[in-house]
C-alpha cells in the first residue's frame, strides 16, 4: 500500500530508504539512491554551481555500484596498455595520384586535403590505425598504418610512419593479333 502511494505521488520512495545515514527525512516525490537524496536541477537553482564539485546533490554514476561495471573486470585490448603512456605519432602521407584526396583528421572532426602529387604531415595518437582516403566523397584508398618511432627520414626530419597513396591502374588487356589478309595469286597476277 505504501509503495503504491509513493508511485502515485510520482516518486520512488521505498520503505527504509531513509534509514541509511543520519536519519534525515526524505521528501515525498524525491528519488533516493544508496541513502542519498537526488534532487533535480529544477528544485535547486544553485545546483549548476555545484556541478564541478563533489556534492551529494549531484548524481555521480561511480557512486552507484550497478550503474557502471568495475573497470578491472572488463577486457582490455593488448594494444591499449594502461601503463603505456600515449604518444603523438607524426608521419607523412604522400599522394602519388592525379586526384586531390581527403583524409579525416585524427585530432578533430576536420578533413585534410592532400593535393595531387603532394604530401601532408599527419598526426595520430595510436600506434596502429586504419585510414581511408576519399575522392569526391567516395572511398578511394585504404591504408593500414603501423607507426615505428623515428624510423622514416624525409626532408631532414625523422618521422614515425610514411604512406603513399597509389591508385593501381587496370591491367592492360591482351591485344589480339590481327589476321593479315593475303591476296590470292590470281588477283595479284591480274593486277600486276
């Protein structure tokens, strides 16, 4: 009966929810999680000032055990070691085609354009990554890049990777030998 009354009032108050802590009374119509009363921002206008601070009025999903799983229980790819610090890898991407191609930037949502027969300096934060070059909005060339620190000399500097965009030309078709028409002897003698 008490639970139904609480649901009708618009809250999710359960009996004994306010027993954890100092025995504060819970207002009807408010939510309680792990003994803390959660107040909406409409009830408390000064809540926006406390968003950056750790306050019991602000909901933090790390406080609720079931909101986020334990990070140590999740599998971690071998390429992303926690102890391994992230490093900025810088390399060269050469465009050896006759088209202007574009690649997505690794640092922002921007698009970098590589001119025909030109090159750009590209930065990435992971050692292995895939990169797709686009021409007129369609995928043009796919690259699998593995960075090796300071192993590629170019223009008096040492870069971590170097890639070339080369669109393969279609194979030349086999040319059929043309049959040579031989004139008949009587036609040759008649004309000659």
